[in-house]
């Protein structure tokens, strides 16, 4: 079968045998992995086609993930659809294989950004949890955005004061309210045309906010966490939810994001995941400075001088201890 006769789509949900695929035409179909799909992704051109020197891989069939771009072929005489090829990934979110395994499990592929949603109140926001989400995004080389919802409960001035440390280091922070429509246009623009992992604690209004942004999409973010993965810490499912817009944006619901990403991050690289620490770390006396108690440390000096937020630095210290414990 020629490349031209294959149809392109993106995996939006599924595990193992049957996958839900959204085609470029906007249709959603069920498809299974073709049995002879054993071609190495390393042998593909940028457009997904195979180079002539590509050989069949001797290893097991590549594992699909939500967000993978694929090429589909239809069975003879209108039979069942099959996934013929997996196109190269441009990014990924991964976690350690469950059960103590050392390999990685791709939770979501081809992600553009991580949108972390917290409420200004009800529930009370915890900045240390926010810092963890941001480090996961940074460690996976994904753009993080912060949404502080329900600002009508405390007032925008109070919300900005609490989260000004994040704006100061360069993070995009959106102060939103479904009740009065505040900042919805700006956030809609940031989500449109992108594949966004949306995460945050329960009760912050993710679903109501997204449905206010994209009326008619009927998004139920968190449904997987509630129904499939409730009480399970070794299984992480994901689903891509199409936004009802003209630019084909997607929201990726990824329960268990707190367990993603940090496992593969060496403690010595944690400082690059904090923009304010990253900006001064090269000024430290020692190249391998951990920014705890070393002499002539530019980071601890900046903390004492107020240039680096003390709460953010405390998050760094706690995460470093956690990574050292996993080593």
C-alpha cells in the first residue's frame, strides 16, 4: 500500500488492542495495531515515510501512546481499520514502568505544553504542589502555563500578590473566573491549536473553565482519574479531548501527573528546572554545586538577598532530597 493511500490520524484514547483515532477529517474510528508493524521509527523521514535503508526491527512492536500521530489503512472491502505506521514523536511525557520496572512508559506523546490549574480558593492552593507540576513540565522540555481560577472569590489583586513570584521568573499566569469571564480570551488563545496537558488538583474548576472557553465541547476532564484509575498509583491512563474550535486544539487529561517525569531526572539537573536558579547557577564557585550549603553559592546568596523566592527555593530543596532518595 502506498503512502498516498494511507489516512492520517491521532490516537485519542485506548490501551492495548483497540485504539480510538481521530482522523484529519474530524471522524473518530476504532483501529487495532497491524500485526506486521515492526518498523523502526528511527528509519523515518520527517514526513513519516520510510527511508529505503530502513530495516525491520527485531524487537517487539512499538508501543502506542495517546497523542501519537499514526497512518491508518482500511481492510479489504471496507473491513476494520488498522494502524499501519507510527509517525515520529516530537515530545513526550513518560513515567517509570509500574511494579518497580526501570524502563519508561509513554503516557502522552507530541505534547506542546502543560497547563497547571489551581483555584485561588476552595480548594486552598498549595504552591509546593504547583512547583512540582512546573518541574515536571520543565524536565520534559515542555512549555508550562499557570491558570489561577476562581479569582472572583478573593479578588485579582490578592491572587496576583500570592503568585507574583511565578510571574517574576517569566511564567505565563492567567487569573481566570468563569463567573465573570475574566481572562478567558487570553487563555483561549493560549490553548487554541495546541495539544495541552491540563492538570491540577480536583475541585479547581477545570471542566467548567474549559467548557466556558470552548462552548459545546462538553469536556469532562478528570473522568479517567475518577473511573479508571481511582486508588491506583501504578496505572496512568490518558485521553485527548478535542476542543470545539477552528484550529484543532486538544486537551490531554493525564491522571497521576505528579508521578510523571521526576523519576528520570538526576538530582544534579534539578536546578535547570527552576528558571530563577537556572539564571544564576553558573555563577556558583563549583560547577557541581547543589545550592544547599556549598561556599560561594550564587543561588543561596540570591535567596538571602530576596532575588529568589524563599518558598520556591524550599520546593527545590525538598525535591532534591526526594530525588536523592530515589537514586
